[in-house]
C-alpha cells in the first residue's frame, strides 16, 4: 500500500464493464474501489483496553440511466459474482427512480494536482508501534491517570467512470489524542498528521499532564459575556461548525447559512481555506472532481463555498471538489480546513492581552440552536481558567455556552495566534477524522449561559 | 393515525421468530477464526460473521433525491490475552485461511496491548447457548417495491412544498442483519434482525431565522419491525399539518425566558432519557473507559442501590425484549441472552448497562448490553431499550393541572456535558399552558437543567391514555473510537417537570 493498487484498478474496470454489459452504452456510471485499513489503540486508566484493526475493500457505484434516473450502492463484497450483483441491484433501483431534472451529469476530465501524499511507514504501522506511542504518552504524564488513543489509517482509491476518467489517489493519517486526569481535573493534548513519525506522543502526554495539574480545585464563575482565549482544540470546533453549517453549499441553497459573501463579515485577521494537499485529503472527491486549495475567507471577507456538482449547479458555480458519500444528505463540507496564523503569538501571549476573561482548552457536545446565525450551544471540557490582568488566577469548572460562531469572529473581535496546531476533528472524512489546522484565538466576547450549578 | 405503541416487555430471549436463516458457512468461518485465535495464544475468543444490508431513500420537494443500497459482509474477532483485548476485522473473508488469519491477528493485537496492561480481568459467566433468533417482521422492507417507497416519500414532500414551506424532505431506511456468533466457550448463535423506519420534515425561512417541523420524530421513527411500521406512521396524514405549523412558527412569539413548569412530549422525553439516563448508566463510562472521548458519568458505583436519581414516578428499565423496539435483540454481541432489568426503580438508581468484562471488574453479576456496529467494530457497552415505564396520568390531565407552563415537542438540538449532568435541549415547537389550557404557539423553545435535579422535579407522568407510551427508536447514537452508530430504543410518554429554566438564548 498505498501505491497504485492493481486490484482496485481491476475491480473498477470490472464494474464498469459490467455496467456496459447490463445497462448499455448510454448509462452513466462512476465507480470507486477503495482499500482501507484502520487501526486504533485506545487506553484508559493508563492501560490499553481496546485495540482494533480492520481492513476492507469497498466498491461504490453511482449509476444513472435515461439521463437522470440515479441510484447508488456500495458493498464490501468484491468477488466476481458480487460485482455483477452490485450492478444488477443498482440498475434495478435506478430504473425504478423518476428522472431527476436536476441531475448534474458526470464531470469533465480534469488534471489532478497530485496523487495524494501517503506515508508508507504510517500505512504499515504495527500494533507495537501504536502501543509504543501510548506508552510514551502514559509515561510522560508523570504518573497521572491517562486515557486516549493512537490511530493510524490508510486509504487507497481508484475512481473510474463511463466518461473515461480513471483516477488514483491515496492518503494516510495518524493521530495521538489523550487526556491526563488528576482529582477531577482533565488536561488534553492532541495532534494529527499524515505521518505517524510527525507525532510526539511523549510531548503530548507531558502537555496533558501539566494541564491537568493546573486544573485542580476548579471554581465556578457566573454566567455572562466573557472575553476568551480559545486554545486550538476549542478553535477546531468553531471552525468545524462554520465549515459544516455556513460554507456548505447545501446550507446556502437551503437558506440555512447566514454567510454574506463579499462583505466584511469577519475580522480582517481571519483567513480560512480548505487545503487537502496540506491535510490528509484525497486528490479528488467522490464525483471525481479534483480537490484543490479553496479559499473560504480572505482577510475577513467570505469569498468561497464548498460544493459538489449538484449544489454547484444550483448556485451557478464550478464544483469545488467536496462531494462525499454523505453530501447528498448533509451537504459538501470542507475536509481539511486551515485557519491561517496571525500576529497574536502564543497562547501565553494571547492570555497576556486579557484584562479579565477565560482561557478555554476544549469544547464539547456542541449543537446548533439557530442555523442562520450559527448559534451553537455546548460545554467546555478539559480545562478552563479565569484570567485577570493577563495571568491565570484560578481553574474554572465546566461551563455551558450559547454563542453565535459567526458573530464571535466579527470585525474588531478577533486576535489570531501565530502557532498553527493541527487537530483531529470529525467532518465526515473517509478515515473517521479530518485534520483541522488552527491557531489559538482571542475573542472579545463569548456568551456563558450556565455552569455546573445549572 | 400512528398506532405503533409497543407494549413494555419483561421476557427473555427468544420472543422473536424461530429461525435466523444464517448461512452454515458463516458459522464455519467464525469457528475457524476462534480456533486460530486460541492457537495463537488467546485464553478466550469470539467471532461474528455479519452480513448486513442497508437501504436508504430520500426525497426532497417532490423528487426522489437519493437511493442508496449497501451490503457489508465481514468477520470480526475478539481475543483476550491475559487482561488485554485485541480485535481484528476483515471484509468478505474468502475462506478458511482468511478467517484463521483474522483470528490470529486478533491475538497478535492483544499481545501488543499487553505492552501497556491493565488490572487482572475476568468475564462474568454466560450460558454457552446454541440458538437461533429472529426479530418479528410482518412485511419485509426489502420486498416492498422501490416505486411504492418512492411514491410515498415524493408524495409527502410534494404535499408539504405545495403548502408553502421552503424545503420538504422525507427519508426511509431499512437494515437486514444476519449474524453468526461463535465463542471459545461453546456458544453458537444465529441471529436475524430487520429494522425499518421513516420520517419527514420541512423548513421555512424567515428574516434571519429558519424553522423546522418533523414527523413523527427528528430523523423519523424506527423499530425492529418490517414495513408495517412505516404504513402505521401514516406520513401522508401529517404532511399538511407540519407544513402549516412550520409556517406559523415564523410569526409565533419566542418562548419566554425564565423558570416555569415544563411539559414535554413523548418524543422529546425519549431523547431526555437517552442522553441524561441511558448514557449515564453505561458501565464503561462509569469505570472511566470512555473518559477521553464519550466521557464519564456522574454516577458512582458505590451508590448503586441507594442513590436518588429522580422522583418516585421515575421507573427506568433496560429491556431488550420489547417486541419491535429498536434496541431489541435475542442475544447481545457477547452472546448474552436478552434480559429485562431495572435501572431506576421508584427514583432510586439500581442498575447499569454492562458487558462481561466491565461487570466483572465492577463486581456485578450481569452483562447483556454489549453491541457492535457491523462486523468491523469492536462490541462495546451500548444502550438496548432504556425507557421510562408508563405513568398514572394523561397529557390532558397534566395540562389541566398546570397554571403556568410551557409544553415542548419534537427535538431540534441537544447538548449535554461529559458527565451527563448539565443538559440543554431545543425543541421545534412549544405552546403556552395557562390556567389549565393549551394556548398560543411558541417558537424556539429550549430548556436546560442538571440531571438528578431535573428528574427529581418530575411530578406528573402520562401513559394511561392509549398511545401515549411508545417505544421510540434512535438510529443515530454515536459512541466509540473508531466511531460506531448504535440503534437504541426508548419507551417514553409525556411528562411534567416543575421549576425548569426555559428560553435560553445566545
């Protein structure tokens, strides 16, 4: 792995051959043959308690007949009779569908910017390699109870269609994510890369341990509006919320996005892109559209959206390469968002600029309350500290917030940190986690609506 | 009219149909994997060969928007070496050699786990069952013509669009899962579960806001039943109503902020139970095994049997034997027979959701709540059917007994902290309740609270009137790393709570 895989080429070719045989030359089909391996070693109470690995080949077929009758199917069966069964079932389903007048058709062939950037060592990582990462995290936490996981994943894909495209791509990813625990206080550290060798699990364990020690004997604070410094783990949730709910082409089509393209909606320090090549993305999406760096916000001005072929057609735009297996339902979402660094310096520097406010490590269980304003509610997790005169003065217990993510980044409200820290985050990526590269932020106002007392 | 009420069950495994119709070759593959895991050094192993079919159809604004069919076949093997587990999975094993390779790999992974070992571990005893079990299904959802399904979904979305909403969507899903389970203790269980569900929703867009109405629930209603469940939902009979309500919400006054008497509909109660009780009683969370991700629990095992969780009206059961409920099965994914037990009795916490290893570690004598999302995922502690027993009141009586309150229905958003204490829920629609009468509609209703305080304020509980108590199905419960989606059931009826903070805004 993850060099081009002849088995996947053969399977993709076999499916297309079967499509032509069963559905005729006029059928339009896109097939993806994917080989995935996912291995994850979990630890709790400083011991490995779950340790899993799975490997599978999956065939995905989208078949359209009569210029707009479309069905999709997928199977983990890949033997010859399964290929014929897959096509027969998909064809039967497609023929029963009404013609979809907004079927966007297959894409035109377009050059890929790369074939992906898989790391062979990560793809070949053993259970012992992952256990070594866990052991390093546990040891570096200095005797505190620890919990978390080390994951390695690899994905190879061949996409072929009846329009003549035959694309190959591959990627790998690695994550170390854990907490250290002391007397009811948790400290977190996590990182993600395309390469396992990039992760310093010992450094992450040490950071989590230090955070936990600094979080003991937390006190409540009253609800109200506070200036905050959000560490990268917390910023990841904010960026994830915006790319999934605001820059998502389906949200724009549906009217649930409150984005104002071309206006100074955000602080000029905010520049947001989606960059698969810098992250762990594949070089093409599930429709075969090449993926490329997509500008979403330039100097505080929303300038781009993420689209698949359907939403692009509805918005009279070119597709941006963000189709996924779930984009019909949930919309096309950026998979490798990058919030550009600013001039705010380190987390310590950002905190130094707070007269009175909160330092927030992480956010948890965030859900949309009002879609168009992007109002989310959620809780803090893994550490909050009260800041006075630029100094941490006390750890704070868990807080509930209800806050517009759009308004939190308003002009004049943001200082962007200088150190980008890639974090794992779930954005419907094919390997479970996406990589979100963000710095810390200092925000003028964050609406705390509850504490441990209610 | 929906008439899908499932009766609470208190029976044991085997209440479904007689035959699982699992392919004998699946047992051979699972047995070969177990043999290989033991030969490689495991002291215990089990294997599941799972053959799962899923169909999903969506419609939007009068057109079928997507039709997806997936088949997933593969082998998942657990191996225990010392106190360390390993799990390996392989899609579509080609034969005996693939099965044995997967079994040996599970043991090798367990041996790697032993590099960072935990405390000594045993498994609570379960009978080495050799059995077949199948869920009841009157009308196989996979034999219902796609055209009929499409007509249903396009019809209701067209109706809602014609009534003036901005977006109308509808969905149906069905799963057919056949599992061959073999353990090194001699268990050999075939299981065939069919699950079906459907739902619809619409959106209206106003000045800077969107409103949503769903039927019969956010993301639909699901059960271990056949297409008869969808017919009983009667989606066409509700399309005009939810479209009208969705438009009316745009001009309705906002839910006031403050502390008041809260009445919740049954569907919202099901999620309240799921989030603030179901997850809190998961033993792996209580033991800290999910500390880094799903979270822990505010419950302390030393208080099992004595802790006051809620009012006397609060009786929560763990019951995978309820016929047709989404969390029902004959045997869990460790081979433990489905058995009903209490979680909360008269307000006191008395039971947990447990697996064989977590129960042994906690000194408990029962397991039975371990499930996996397909062959490729590790079985872990999951909800089955965690539900509230019916109460002595009716919704009508609750409204009549309320001087000043808010009635909220249908979940719109949910959030709860990692100890399952501090929650905030938003609902799609609310109504004022004044002087014993249901009054004007309210938009953006929300409420917040702290679990045990909230449940202690439960002062009226419906379920006496026909249809008020239902086993609601939640098909999207996320847990685990790698992520797993669980299917859970929750018996629930409308309920009333006093002194609840409502109308939280950002």
